[in-house]
C-alpha cells in the first residue's frame, strides 16, 4: 500500500509506527455552518483511506476534532490572530449562544456524515473540552523557548523552529518576501502565530490561563487533541489542501517543538473542488450543501460515487451532468447486485478475478479510485453479459467481489425497486415532498408520498442536516 506523502512530496510504502495499528487524525468541522460539498469530499476521502486500511487488516483508531472555538474568519493568514471567531460571529447573527450554534451544526455534520455513509470516528473531541491540555502544551512551548507572552497574548516564535516550512515549502525566507502577513504590536516577527489570545471584554468564549483570560489559537487545538488521543506521533494526518498552510505547518512546529518527536509520519491532502469550472462561493450562486443535492432527486451515494470518480489529488469539477453520470453508475451497480442476489449459486469460471485484482491494486496505489471504479464497471458489464446469456460462472465469487468493492467505496445501495425512475415528473414530486418536509407540512408530504407510491416509487426518509430542529 502506497500513499502520496505531502511531507516528502513522493509516494511512499505505508508502514505504521506500531505493527498492525494505525493512529489517524482528520481535521474535522468548524461548527458554525453546514458542511458544503467540498467539505464532504474531504471527509469521504478520509473515510475511504480508513476503509482501505481496515480492509487490509489494520486496526485503525480515527480521531476527528470538532472546532467550536478559536477558528477566526481570516484563517488564511499565517498567524491565526486576525478576524472574528466564526462560531461567535454566527451566534451574534442568530442571537443565540455559541454553544447553541456549535451543538446545532455539530448535529448537522453528523447527520450529513451518516447520509454519506461515513464511518463514525472513534472520538470527536471538542476544542472547548480540551482547553487545559492546550494551556499545558503552550506552557511547555514557552519553557522551551518556542513561544513568548506579551500583554496576555502568547505567540509561537517561528524563528525558533528551523524546520518551519518543510510541509508547505513556505520557508521563513519566502514569508519575508511574499506571504500575506499583518503586523501585530505584540509580536517579535510578523510571521509568528497565535497560541493564546487575550479576550476583549465583549468576547463570549474565554477561559482563565497563566497569561490572561482568553481563548486558544486555532492551530494549537489540533496539536493538543491529537496528542491526547493518539500520542506524540501520528501515522496519518488527513485534511484538505487548504490545511497545508498555515494550519498543518503550524501543527508540526507546535507539536515537534513541544515533544522533540516527529508529529505525523504521513500527511494526506485532498484537493478542492470546482463547480462548473469556478471556485465555489455563495456570491456566485454555486455554493451547495448536501440538501441541495437531495432536493434535485439525487442520492447521497450518487455524490459519494462522484467523489470517487476523481483522484483525491486532482481538482474535481462538480457539475449536475457529472452527478447524473454518477447516478447512472450507481444504478448499474445496484441492478447488478440485485441480479446476482437472485441468481442461483453455481460454480464455474471466476469472471471477477482479474477485475478484483485490478481494483485492489488501484486502491492500494495511492487510493486511485477512478481506476478502481473503471475495473468495477468493467466487471459489471461482463457479468451482465454473462447473466443475459445464461452463462455458467462462479456466482459466489462475483457476489463477494461486488460486496467487497461496495464496502471499500462506502456505497450503501437501495434495491432497484427503491431506485428513483429517471423522470422529471417523478423528481418534481420528490422535490415538492422534500420542501413540504422542510416546511413541516407533514400532511402534504404524506399525500405526495402516497402519490409517488401509486406511481411505483417507494420513498424512505433519512435525517439530513437541515431536517434537524433549530435551536438544538
């Protein structure tokens, strides 16, 4: 099994620190809004890595943090001390407490994860529950000369860590001449980043510390939580490409500065998605969450299969046409599974052997899911031809490979009888019913469900993020 390691900029054979056991950390959600389809791609990617590791016999311990404090609006700046706390900003806008906002969107995130068939992490540590560990780590960094305090603010001195920039390539020399940095009166160097910030009087979330009543910087949170649950050295750290700098670069400096040990042996990053060839943004009207997908009659599994049709290190272009193709592929696999389930178990040629070998080889070669999908669809085509011709072949071997591939891909398929016919009229009824459910007009929703049933379409409801009641 080989993965492309961002740290070394090369594919490497994967071997965990402890034989048979993998400590894996994924940067989880900042819980101030719904996860968009770009966020979901990152979590599906991490989930697929985990599924492959477990398929090959590793015992995986996955930690996925919940950032409910300290992530500021200007998170693209290296120092992490600019802007407003994202959770607090949303709380003020909605006239709720930060905790109400965080718990509501945390619930929404888990609902979306369930709909996408993402395996639950073993722990979802919240930043607000680990302030003490963060403070202790900052104290260690101050004692070791990596951090300093001025006016109740504590900053990491980047010049104290010679390896700064080894992940992203943003060395101090480059930062001096090109990075977007803002001056802070308490810093020694403009490229130093915040570990602890003194809270202004009006700040809603603050804790006592040796330096001030304040709150942690975003970067220190993952260093503290990963250490608490996985120890000083991780096997795999995943995230989106936007995490490489400054977030993961800062994590390395903090963690290795505090422990003197390597922070993570592998860094795996997935690339952003485009929507119709453009960067996704609310201002452009191309910003989508999972409910936008389901309202158009697509299954969350269609979206998952679309993600898998592109390599995680390639910039995928989301279009509704490409999602329709993913739906057709999903329906092909569903139909094949139902046909194999109905076929009598007979022995004969193992027509799955070559495609299974190619599928697994692709998955183990830096998670090459598009090539693996091509093998799976090739298998589906030849198996359907064999079934149509009443040809004798090893049915159990075919069933087993299909089930194995679906588990690795994380595809949860309904039977063909529950699939949505490719009809604009049917999809309009489904969209109207979803709107009725959102408006809590359950009488209309039930009426539309009965109309769909009369047309041969069974509907099974699942909880999606925006179905959750407000104020939880």
